[in-house]
DNA sequence: ACAAAATGATACCAATATGGTATCTTTTAC
DNA sequence: GTAAAAGATACCATATTGGTATCATTTTGT
C-alpha cells in the first residue's frame, strides 16, 4: 500500500529542479537528465502540470517550463490530487450504498477523521520545503 | 487515491458479522448473504484470514469460522497489511536509490513522520470498535 | 526563409494489480 | 455414505500503472 504513485513522485522531483533553476527556463531534456526520469514520461507529466496551472510552458526553441507560482504555494496534496485523484480513504464503503450496517458507518466516520488529519498534514508539505 | 481496497473492506464486514455472531460458527454462505459480498470471493478472503491467524476455521458439515481472538485485538492496520501489504507512503523514493537529491530526503523524512502518525491512528481502529 | 529545438496532443502498449470465478480435494456431521 | 462445509489452486476479465511513439505546432537562431 503506497500513498504516492510514480507520477506524483516524478512531478515532485521535476518541480524541485525547476524551482532550483529559478527564472531560468527548464527543458524536459535537461530535467530528465537531472532527475533520472524517462524523458517521454516526464514530458507527459509536465504537460498535465501545465494544464493544471502548476507550471507555465513556452514552446519553440529554447522553450520549456517555469513554476506558475511560488514554490511555497505548490502543495504536495495538490499534486496527489492531480495524478491520483482525491484522497478518499474509505471510498468503497461510501460509494456503494450496499452496507447499511452500523459497522461501516462507524468505520466511515473514523476514516473521515483520519483523512482530514492526513490532508492537513500533507498541506504542510510544499515544493519550497523540499529545496 | 484510496487507502482501503475491496478485500480489506470485505474482510472488515465479514469480521464484524462473525464478531456479532459470537460463539456461533459462521459459514461463508451465511456471511455472504449477510454482508452482500460475492460468496467465492469472500471464501478466498476468509481463507487468507485463517492462514494469517485472524480467524479459526472448522471443516466439514456445520463448519465455518470464528474469530481467533477478541474483536478488540483485531486491528484495521493488520488487515490492511494482510491484503494490501505494508503501509509505505514513500515507497518509490525509498526503494530505488536513483534520487540522491536533498529534495527526496526531506520528502522522505516528512512522509515517514506522516506514516508513523497514520499507523498509530489506524491502530486505534479495531473490529470491536465497529460493532 | 528555414531548419532545429522545443512543447501539445494523442494514440498506443506491456506489465501488473484488482476483483472475481471455477474446480477439485479433504474433512466432518448426520 | 452422502451432504455440507472449508482447503487449495488455477484461471480469467478488466482497470490501472508506467512508459513509448508519432505527428502537429510553435518559436528561435542563423
């Protein structure tokens, strides 16, 4: 059971690099080298990050990516959301209404509490913290 | 992103039922009806729970399953471990030693802390709590 | 003007995990 | 001895994950 998928992991690495490169535009080719992530995969990841407004891109020769906002405004929890969907610790029980038992309800409320806690903890992790 | 897979979910439901049935032996057929879980799948789940020492089984006519210990000694975190493997929030970064950057190390320690916290919270959830 | 270097969009693919079924054997109560 | 149960195991369909390939578009340097 893992919380962070490879996409998210790679996104974190790439964003950290971009942040460290500062105003200088970072190309996928360079980032791939710097982060040891397969280039075409990294490219896809950066494309989604662009669509989601986490980075800004510039096309053409000399193009690449820069952060769309301060590194202290990019939260790990947001990246998890983008690449792995919203954090729903008790999805099955909740989604299907099969289980009308008290059991699942108690579990649900317990898991909800745990979830809230986790999210708030995750919000304290930003790209800025990591560089 | 979800924390609890269907196996774990079903295991929780079944164990809650078994707990409520008390000393009375619970057969898969009955449990399947009571929990709205497909019978052959539930059977497989109970087999693993038996191997792992969470329930005890008796074969033959009138056979079935009982809890192997008190419901207050069966922790959700244990079930997650059985069906989904150990909780490793930052597996990728840690497993592959590719990433020698400071970035990943900070992330790792942050995630480790989060992980510990989560596990201790999960330990407070037992089958007994759910019935 | 034009070629090179970059991203955008998208389709595809292999491997693995997930959720579930089917079948046959073994044990035990009636 | 037969029916009802679990044990063992093999199988299967689908979804997800991790990654590749291809072609179009944009921009810069010469």
